């Protein structure tokens, strides 16, 4: 007498995908690829917005008038040290005074604040960058947030990998049915 396979150790059967399963899998697959591309496009747009102050900025000679580290409180009441570097420059015969250090408006560490004050000395001539469309909005250091490149590159690599993988995935158009051990 030959032993009969029980329901728990029955071999798994492989059957071809139905047309409906292939269509649903294809739609889900390409929607995910499209979502990756949209995510990458959003990262590119954010990078363009962030770099707007540096595009077309022209160098101007500025004079440092004041440099010190000041303590302020953030929205949660924590003490934050930031550099206060006041400088003046002229564009088109009009004199401007500002304290903007970087092209990005974001927080930095206390050590960075001290570094900036050590870097810029009162009375020193430095190069600032001014926008021709808004000459009153200058900055001393052009910054880039490199994390935004990850929001562009990672989803693009994933989308390309998925697009390349698609023919292979559709070539193995079988699904397992039944229970296996």
C-alpha cells in the first residue's frame, strides 16, 4: 500500500497566471514604477526651489560690520546659538545691509556659529552673492542640501531596476497554489 499525501504535505502546484492576474500584476507594478518617478520628480522640484537663490547670483564686495554669536530660543524654548554677521554691500549705487550668511535658511550647530564668527572679522572685505532680481537679499555662503539628491537618485534607480526586471518577471508567469510544507 502506497502512502497517500496528507493535506499538510501536499506538493505545491504551479499554474500559469490567468489573464486577469497578469493585468492586475502589471497595473500594480507600473503604478509603483510611476510612483517612484513622481517621487524623483518631486525631489528634483525641491532641489530647484532650494537652489533658486544661488542661480544667477552675482558676486559683490561686502564689508563685515559686526560679528558675534548670539543666543536665542527656538520654538520649543531650547537655547540655540547662531552667528550674527552683519555686512554691507552696494549694488547699482544703493547700499544694502544684511545678516544672511547662507543661501539656505536652516539651523546649524553651535560649533558652526562659533566657526562663522571666527571666519569673518569686523572691517574685513569679503565676497557676498546678490541676486540681480532682489539685490537686498544677499548671502555669504552658497549651500546645498545633499540629502535631496537621495530623493532623486534612489527612486530613479528603483524605477529603472523595476522596468528592467519587468520582462523577466512576466516570463515566469506562474503562481503557486495549494499548500506546501
